[in-house]
């Protein structure tokens, strides 16, 4: 078994990230079921993150808060401090960049680290992962889980093993063997409806999927899902994440544990992603005219839409409203959503004056206020200064 660095990617999950930050900052919360997203009395809030203690009760992300409360009435419910989480995420991503020049941040709580060509300097992939875990724990007090593989897809699945604080290594050449050892439920990208259809079709294991031709799978499940299933059980070596990172853009995406159907939950996720992207734009002192969203359905069909505006987007409210409109134009009704992504393309410096800026005084003021709030929270996270909800329209 070779542990050499050469062809490997590390996929890193920040374990129950928002809840873990709250437990770190308030030690009295450690070992208790912490649920981030809203308070029990909030009418339409949804769970953003649940601690591992809360997950034992069946609480999961995107679940309505009222349902989470019914499952876990002794839970500690917190609306959350997203600017503080974003700052902590930035600190951790900077640690990752010390081990590779190519860090592909997928969302506020996950990233790929490309180790190709780094082995002579950094050591084996497993050694690097162990160093990163130790470094993050020492600097932030938080744990991360790592999956290592020459396939980004397999690395992503492997990072979910042995959580929290896990490390799973899949040697080069063993990707297919690894995939065939998994229960069907571990097939990342296949939602509850797809799993149900697989079982109704007599396909109850990854090995049974592997035995079928791509044409047969496409006939049963459609071209997108059929092709995905065929390649997934073979290790999906050609699946590449973060291609948009090669262009001058900022993006974030989130894969959901359960398919989203409720529009309020979808809008809440778009709001959180918009907040994260906007926060990164503030840190990089940039703005953008082009907004894009990505939608992945429960059958793995993936679509995207983008629009370029005359006046740059430079605050979370504006970005969120544009994302909602794009979603309404592109999304198919009554379809389960597995993944949402928000991004801004062709970013430019905020120092550049642009035509139409003088007529956009409201958004400019909002952007400056937002930056002040972010800076205040970064200097003193205990303040928890933030808008009550970015979903609120002014």
C-alpha cells in the first residue's frame, strides 16, 4: 500500500461547523445538543447545522425548527453568528493554504486540497492530513474530518467516514474497490428519492449497480442519473469540483442531507450562501456585475443560470435578491433539490468607479454598513452584531 503524495486530493469537512464554533466559544455547550438556525418560537426558520449530540435525535440541516424542537425539545437553539463563522472559516482555509498552493473552497465548511506535486516538500498525503488536523485543532480548537483519494469524488465520500475528527485514506487504484464496499446510502449525490427508485428497480447494492451497463441505467433513470450512477460506483475519477475557481470568481455551494422541497428552506439556503459569498467579497475588497446560481436536482441533473447587471453587486441583500430571482426563473417546480450554489464572476476591485454607481447610493450605503458590521464581529465575536435576518426586504 503506497502512501506517497503524488496524485492525491484531501477533502476536508469542518465537523458540525457552526455548532462546533458555538461549543468552542461557550464551553458550557459542550456535549449538549446544539441546533443553529432559529429559536423554537420562530415560525419558519430551518436548521442550518446540528451538533452531533442533536443528530442522535434525528435533527438534520434544512429541517424546520419546529420539527427539530419536537424531536429534541431539550436542544439548545441558537440563531447563529454567520459573520463569526465566516471569519473562523477564513482562518482555517488559510491554514490549508500552508500545505498546498491549490485549495478549492467549496463552501464555508468544506474544501479540497490538491496535493499533486507537493509530496517532496510536504510528505505523504496521510502525513499532510494528520498535520492539518493537528494544526487546525491547535489554532482554532476545532476538529476536521479528512478523506484522501486520487478521485475527488471518493475523497468527498471518505471524509464522511469516522466523523467527527476522522481520517480515511483510499489508496490510488483502490477507488472502485472502495466504492463497491459501500452501502447504497453512502453513494454521495443519490438522494432519498433516487435510493427509493434504485431499490424499486432491484438495485440494492453498489455491486448490483456496477453490474449494469450505462445504457440500461440511463434507460431506467435518465441520462444524467444513469451516467452518474455508472461512473460513481467506479470511483468517478473524471468528476472535478471547483472548476470555476480557475476563473476570477467567488462561489459557495452546499449539498443537502435531504432533498429540499419547501421554497422557504431553499430561500434560506440561498440567503446563507449569499451571505458567505458577500463576506468573502468584503474580505477581498471586490464586487461583481455577474451573478450565477447552480441547482442540482434529486436525479443529479444540474443546471445553472447567470446574469450580468449594469451596476455591481456589493452586499448580501442585493446578491440574495438577485439569486432568488434567478432561481425563480430557472428552477423546475416540484423537484427535490440536492445542491445549491451561489457565485459571482469576473470580480473587480471596489476601488474602481463604475458607470451608474452614483445612482446606486442605497446599495453603496448598505455595503459600507455591512462591512462595518463584519469588522465589528471579527474584532469582538461576543458582540454578535448582525441583521435579524437577511431574508427581510427593506
